[in-house]
């Protein structure tokens, strides 16, 4: 994660990732960021938890944490690769996140795989080796048990998590455009650009309204 530009509290990489100086990034050589992702203050990403054999590997094979494009980690998020005991030893396995993933404040993630177009709320726990498919909305405070598999287009809530609703087929487009919108607005706060101008150029009010209606429906149902 080479430095390209410093904007106060954040370091921006060549591929447009923004990483807060107040985030805790351990084992950065084992963390792969796809581009234009944002890591806010107080986040913890544990790239140091990896298989010893991966030290000689390169590229994606060496990554213990793989975060896709346009992902957004809010304050206090903890990302840790899952582990299990094998022949008396503690063995870590890679954690892979897709594109356009948003994780709310203070959530703890130890999943095996998180698909693309996923929105995880605040104060959630995603247990070891859990799998979240594409296009999933995880409501605030949800606890997804270890090894659970969340199907695509599901809305989940509760402890333990259960499917409480389904997302519409347009969810992928909505989540993608919202992720691009959030990335642009965050960048605007770090520059002299006007937020209203950025919003007008990258986001459609109709899509914004569609997301709000979808969110209100799932919360109130």
C-alpha cells in the first residue's frame, strides 16, 4: 500500500484507497485493497494473522485479508481472518470481501467470504468462516454465527441472525451507486470541492430515494 498523497488525517494509495492514520493496520504486506476503499479511524485490520507458508507467496495468494473496490469501513470496525486448530496448531485462513461492501461502526468481522454489494450495519458480529453471498443487507446489531451461510438478496437481523426479508433485484445497482456516492462525498470533505457538486455529478436523486425507501421498508417490516 504505497503512499501517493497525504490529506491531513488520511493517506491515499496509488489506487485511490484512503486509510486513516488513526486506523490500526497490522501486517500490511498481507492486506490487499482493490481500490477506492476507505478505512476510517479506530479500525483494526489484522493482516498479521496469516499462515506462515504465505510469507513466501506473492499477490492475492499472499493476502490474508482481501478487500474489494469501493468498500467502506466505519469507525471501530475489526477485520480478522478466521482460524481453527489443526493438528494441535492454530491455523489462519484468508478473509475475502467483494466490491461495494459497507461495514458499520464497531462491527467485528471474521468471515471466510463476504460477497459484493453487501451492507453490514453497526455493532454487528460476523462469526468465523461465515459466508455472506452477494446483495445482502445486515441490520444493526445482528450476530451471524460461525460457519453460517447467508443467501443472496437476504435481509438478516437478530442474534442469531435470521432472514427477515428479501431485497429487490435492483439492489446491486443501488448498493454500487451508493458506495460510489459515499466515496466521493468522503473525498469532498478532504478537499475544497463542494459536497453538493460532487453529489450532483456522481449520484442520482431517484436512486438515493430508492435506497432510502428500501431501507425504511426492511427496518419497519
